[in-house]
C-alpha cells in the first residue's frame, strides 16, 4: 500500500488555481449535526488526497498532484435530493460520519468546474451548534477559533485544509506508521470550537516547527479570500501523541 507519497508541504506554485469541491449533504428535513458534518469534511479532504488513485501513476494523479503543488483551495457546496445523488456519480470520496455525509471531488481548474457542481449553492450551509461533548482520545482534534464565527461551509474548508496539512507533516517526518493507523481508521478526527481561553493556549506565538515538534500542533491561517482577513488563524490542529 502506497500512502500519500504525493503529499509534500511545498510552498504554493504559480500553477493555475485548482479547487477541491467539498459537497455537504444537507437535506431540508434531516439536518446533520454540525460537528459531525465538519468531521466528515475534514476526513473526506485528506482521504481523497491520500487515496491510492491520487498517487503518482494513478488515474487521479494529474488533478490531485497539481492541486497539492498549488494553494490546496477548497470550496464547500450544499447538495440535497437528486443533486446529491448526481454528486456521488462524479469522481471523489464520500465519508459518512455519525449520519453526516460529505463528498470530496477531484480538484478541477476553477474555470473548468462542471456546471452540475457550479450550480450548487455555496451559502445557506449554516447549522446550529450541536453541543458536542469533549473530543474522544486517540484521534486528531481540530479546534475551531471561537471568533470570528465561521459559516459551516467556511469551517468545512478550513478543517479540510488542516487534515491535509497534518498528513503532509506526518509524511515529511517519516511517521508512516501513525499515518497508516490514521488511514486504517478512516482518517477519523474530532472538530470542536475552542473557548477563548483554550484558543489562547493553543495559538501561541512560536515557530511553526517548534509547535509541531513539541506539541504535534499546527495552525491554519486563512488566505483571506472569503469571510476573514488574510492571516487569520482559523483552526488549531493537534495530532495525538
């Protein structure tokens, strides 16, 4: 089994922008729990990136490799009913987590996004806080910033960014055993919103390498294209020791 040989924490290149659509399955009469949906989005993003079909020589290699060498952009869109079924027929990976479903699709060039995907709504994906309890042990925990409050769609893209970066750091460090164990568990993770006090403890001013080497921690800072200013810390991701 070859696992995420394609992922490397290289800086963004001048390649044309590709975007990974994260399709959130949200029916009108069956709203999934917010935390479960975000966890599914986080798992789906890294699962597609690490899929054997995304590895060099695989059928998805060209699209995924180019995306990984770029800005690893993601856009969350909502689908229900027949439109959700249509999404399951496109190349991608679906994750079902506690009844919530998210499908990560191949990252296309922004200008070549299929019409059936482009027509899906980007907004209108807000869900109430479901009061998820303490995160379980033994899985990566993705702590969302308490402020600014992000929409579900924005938060889904941010936690997907976090899991891809976690996999990249594990691969770069040669921690393949941990990476395989995570993969075997379906890239399970926990998403919770940090309290202001916890957030202050998580996002301390230190060199990123020191945060990773000493605390298995990395912080996602947004590019500022939507909702928040550039450089805003949005997710603090901690891999279990």
